[in-house]
C-alpha cells in the first residue's frame, strides 16, 4: 500500500449535494493509499453538511464546525493547526476529477518546492484563471501573461487556494491565513508573505483538476458581484502590504476598478 502522509483540509458552506459528490469521489480516489486524513470544517448555518460528514466520519475523516461562519481563512486555520501529517493540502469542495493515479503523481512533487499550485479547468474544460500576480500596476497595465500556454513547472507569484499543497514547516514560518479576508485575496496575501520569506511557489500544469467555482460561495464565477468582493479584498491587501506613494496610487486604482464595476452592474 502506498503512503501519502497527507492532511487534506476542506472548508464547506452549505451545498450538500456538491459536498456529497466531492466526498464520494475523494474517498474513492484515496483507495489503496495509507497515512492520509481528510479534515472538514463546516461554516454552514444548517446542519445538513455536518450531519452528512458525521455519518461518513472515520479515523481518517474528521469534522469541525462553527455556525458563526467566520470565513474561509478561519476555517482553514482551525484545520491546519490540527493536521497530523507534514504535507498539507488546502482543497475546495468544488474541485473534481480526482483519480487514484492523481495522488501518485502528486507525491512525486513532494519536497520539490515549498508551495505547489496546479492547473484548474472550468466545467467546460477551458483553462481557469487560477494563477497570477499580486495586485500591482504591472498586473493592471503591463503585458498580459498567457498562463494557459505554460506547459512545464514554473515559478509564479500566487495561485488560488482551491488547491494548494505546502508543508507544516512552511505554514509555521509564513503563518496561518489572515482572517481579515472573509473570502477572497487570502491566497494573494499568504503567497505574498511566503515569497517575502524566500519560499518557492511553483505552478505545475501537468497536474490537472476541474474547479467548478462558486459552489461554496453560491455565486457565479467572475460575475460582477463576485468581482466587486474581490476588489474590496484587494483593498485590504494593499493597505496591509504597500506603503507611501505606491500605496496611495494602488488604492486610487482600486477605487476606480470598484466604480467601473458598479457602473457595469447598472447596465
């Protein structure tokens, strides 16, 4: 039996049918492997997801919850501090197409980098905008990087935490996710801190999964309402990490983006 030595952290919010599908696929994919655990943290107001996970709970499947819904970061932090294994995977419950062979391929990437992101596809098979740069003028006005064209392991600035593999050692040094971000930009913040400490963040497109997006947030991927929330989260990031004229200019740009977004919503 192959060993994974992997703690998989999953934060849920309502969406019972999706969670059932996710959990069934995940556990099936782990068949034949040992030394793994799946830790769920449920933010739901209802008991549906809690009751379901409790019904399938085992020595390898654990659940915690908080009906106050303190956010994605808070839920993940509660799980991270309880991880048993050195390898830690943050995984969204709306990520699918995980196969048995996927885990074997993933273990080959252990210890090759400090933080790993993979290729995520939309439900229709198109490339998802899952990696990129921090909020900056170069991101807003510079030449656009064709991330879809990347075909080999490549250093990046950040990725979305629908799938992020790292280690307890890195998490201990970088710190937990910042709970000031209720839903978006916590990934940008954490990756920014990791980069500043010298950790390598790698995107490996040879590992591919499907991210339906919006399942947990109950909003369509990239709609105006979601984008506006991302801009407000970006504002938090700018205030935390930028100083002086750079900070002022980035806040001005952020303000313009929010105004443009609100104007589009009235069309």
